[in-house]
C-alpha cells in the first residue's frame, strides 16, 4: 500500500471572494438549461448562408447602397453586443450567478458574434468598393456621401452608449440591469421575424429567421431573470426599470423603428431625410424593411407584452405615444446618459 503524506488535512488559506470562477453547479431552474440546450441545437453559421447570391442580385446601385447602409447601422448595435454580453458574463461569474444563467449568457454572446458577422458580410459586400467596414470607404455620389455621413453620426452615438452602459454597471445591481434587456429582445424577436417574411432576398430571409430565433431565446432568458427579480424590487429600482424601458425604446428605435433625433440621439440636420431615402432604397432592393405603419404595429404588439409583464409586478410602463401606448410620463433627462442598457 502507498504511504500518503500526512499533510492532506492542512486546509488552504481562506479562498478570496468574490472570485471569477465558481466551482459548483447546483441545480438551477430547469428553464435555464432548456434554453442552453436549445441554443446548442439552434446553432447556425453565417458563413454557410448564400452570400454569393448578392453579387448577381438584380439591384440598382442605390438599392445596394441602401442595404449596405442599413447593415452599417445595424452593425453599430450588433458590434457593441459582444463586448456588452462579454462584460456581463464576467460580472455574472464574479457574482456566482446561477450556472444555467451563466451558460445562457455565454450562448447569447456567441449569438451576438454571429449577428455581428452578418453585419460584416452584408455591409462589406454591398457598400461601394467592398470596403473593410462602414467607415472605411470613400463616398462619391451625393447619396453615398449622405450614407457615409449618417453612419459616422450614428457611430458617434454608439460610442456614447458604451459610456452609459459602463456607468450603469457601477451603479445598479446585476439582475436589475439584465431585466432592462427584456424590451430589446422582445422587440428584436418580432421585428426580425417580420423582416424574414418580408425580405425577397434569400440570404436575408434566412439570416433574419435565424436572428429572430436567437432573439426569441434571449427574450425568454430576459423574461426569466425579470420574473425572478421583480418581486423583491424597492421603488427606486422599479423607477430605474421604467426609465430604462423608455430609454431603450428611443435607443433601439434608430434601427428597428425610426430615429428620434434629440432624445439621446445626437444627429445633424438632414439625417432623418437621408435616412428615409436610404431606407426606402433598401426596401425596394428587397431587404424586408416593413412599411412604417407595420413597424409601429409590431413595436406596439411587442411592447404590450413587456407592459403586461412589468405591470404585473407593480412596475410602471413608460408612455410610448410614438407607437400609441399610454403609460407613465418619463421625460428625457440629459444627465450624461445615466446608462442606457438595452441592446438586443
Ligand atoms: Fe438578443
Ligand atoms: Fe442580437
């Protein structure tokens, strides 16, 4: 028999907390594992989509530009999503959040890399000269100059979002922050699903369908966190959520509904007009952008779901007159952006 050293009963020094790697996996809510397994089964690879078909698609130069422009704007949101969820994931491990929730967030991060890849593939294929990115080309025509200018300005605001996100992390508890994601995920599920039906270009039909499936899983995770967190909130945190719902609506409207210059968005004169021209070109090229009234309708339906959820827990839903929803008056306060958290 091997003789063991007698030192096995000397305990290590106290384990420092918090540390970033919990070494336990207590059984959590089954839904979290169900969503984790679903994410594995629904994994998709943007590289396998028929991007080649864009080369020969019957589109005018303006239509190609319009679609390239739209994916440039989407990229401002989707290129921010990997760091947003990566940051969240590290914080979750530090907080020793439920294992199933940590796992789901890792799949959300993976999904967001796919969404970013879609923006890369679409914008670089369709912007004139196949540039490396939406800010790396030289516009020549008036419409190209307008597109380039708009993307530069929208990107400026994307940088301001990150500042606010980091500030919010220092100020609010983790579960509160993640409940703010609910509205973005629900809206994105609906809007991308509708776009997949409306698009006449196969590559985008498939892309939007895959994205809407991902977003629907994200929405279910956000809803789980919301329902777990809402019953114990003090009024101050309920108020934060109300403000986040309003701020998130204004922030995400740029891409999913329509831009609202002045409320968060710092945009130059003429932005809106150029945006509408380019978006109309993208729509006529077959991207699948819904007419404004249908976008409004989709938002209203999605937000009604969120409204019902938050009100059940005594959280006021903000007024969104832009899509015909009444609610708490939540004036926009320019406080250096206290932190707009939602992305999708
Ligand atoms: Fe999402
Ligand atoms: Fe996404």
